C-alpha cells in the first residue's frame, strides 16, 4: 500500500519541482530594474553650484549622495533630449549679453560617468525662463519666460547644439492680484501627445494659451486661450495618459482645474476646480507642481506652506477629480516632484529645506507613505530622471 501511494505521489512531486524550477529560472532570467540617473536643477544663490546628479534605485527607492554634474548659473528647470544624449536647462536670470533675457543651455551627457559638458548657450528671448520641453523629434526646445511673459522655440542641431530662437510669442493679460499679476507671466509650456499644439499656463494672465506647433519649421502660431477663475495664477499642467484631460495647478488660489481636451481642435473645456489644501487650513500656502500617475488613476499636486502632496482620484470616463487626502512630502517647500515610471515612488525636491526625498506610493489607494530616503542638495528646483542605457 505504501509503495502504491509513493508511486502516485512521485509524478505530482516531479510536476511541482519542475514548476518551482521554471519559476526560479524565470526570476533569474528577468532583468533587474536598471538604476536611474536623476539630474537636479537648482538655484545657485546659495551653496549650490549648478546641476547635480544622483542615482535612484527603482527597486528599493534608495538614493545615492548627489555629485556636481556641471557648473551653471540658476539652471532651475531641465529637459531631456529624446535620444538621451543631451540635457537642456534654463538659466533663470534676467540679463544676458546686454539684453533683458535669460538663457537656454545645451549639455552633452557622458554615458559612463553622467557628467555634463556645455555645448552651447542661447538667449531664451525673455527674462527669467522657468520651464522648457524638448519635442519628440529632438529638433526643438520650447521655453517659457516668466518675467518676460514670452514663449519661444529654439532649434536643435544634430550635434545637440542650440540655434537662436526661430519663433517668439508674447503673452498679454493681467489679474486681480496686483503684486503677482501686474502683467503676463508665462510659467510653463507643454506639448500634447500628437505635438500639434503647445499649451502655456500664464500665472499673470489667468489663462492657458494654446499655440499651433510646427516641428519642421520650429514655429508657434496663436490658436486660442482657456480662461481660469480670476486670481488663480495657473502655473503648471499635466496631460492625462488618455490625452482626453488636462489638469492645471493654480499657484495663487491653491487649486487644480480639470479640463477636457479636444486633441483635434486643440481646445480646452473646464470640468471642475478643486482645492489642494486640507479642510480648515488657515496658513499661507501656494502650489507648485502637478502630475498624473502613469496608470492615469491619480492626480498629485504639491503645496508649499502646507508642505504636502494633495492626492485626487480620477474618474476615467469624465476626468473629474475626487479628493483622497494629503500626505507630508518629507521637507519644506516642495517645488517639484516626479513619479517614477513604475508608479511606485515619488521623488520630491524641497527648495527651502535643501533636500530630496523618496516616498513610496500605495498602488491601491495612490497615497504616499512617509519619506524613506532623503539626501541634501541646496535649493533644488527640478528633478529629471534619465534611464541608463
């Protein structure tokens, strides 16, 4: 009887052991997540000397200590070339070459060390540039100039170097906040998925300006504008992965406005506006960055003053938002944050505490847990992850 049972169990055991061996082999064969180089744009009126680099472990969430990648003056916001070989940075200054303009700089990335080498520098065609993007063709940088109230396109050569601006557009408008909205203040510029239109939130004019973008010619043509509540101060925006919705974070009123987006017409229609602050908050606070989770289920906005991330759930059919809560961001004045491609971590830059923190995201609720890792960089403004080849 015992021998009969052994005979029956033996095939089952073989199957189980085979399955375990196959699973182990698959685990060993699966490539580990590659470390990510993160470039840090900063303000250099303190101890910072330019753009820094560190390594982020996308499995554990650990950060290495930052190292200086290149010296630069106020390289506050950064953008990566689609080929991964070049990095572009604004020089957030008000005067360059005797003109009232900031700069845009092009840097070559050393694939082995992560160091940056300056290739070229051009006027941004407006004072205090604060945001920029590179189109997916890799032939154009689009830049927003805060004090200048302008947006511009600069052409990129095959070697990554920049030419003078091929198109410049000036915003007009004011708002009721006399200390901040005395004139137009372009605060960002973003391309939609098809890159037929560029959207520019303007803090001073309480509008999101829309432009037709021609990548072949490097031009912007006015196409319209979407107004926001007076005094809102629209700062940055984020597209939903579906391309059907746009979320604008408003610095002065600490709100997020959800829009539906018609990609064929390049038009925005308002859906709702929600507060980013906890109920009953009575202190001074303003917003900074907005982002959508890679799966499109959540929207995040950073509060400077409350020093938190506001978390909203997205209705997938309507695009409307439902507040989920707030989480401490791990430092003072979260100027910028980014979500890693897996959607498991948030990296947050704290301008006033001079730190960068990693927060783990709950995949079910979207809520961030307390900071797991923190490193020091003076006055960090922008975090730009660059996957290693």
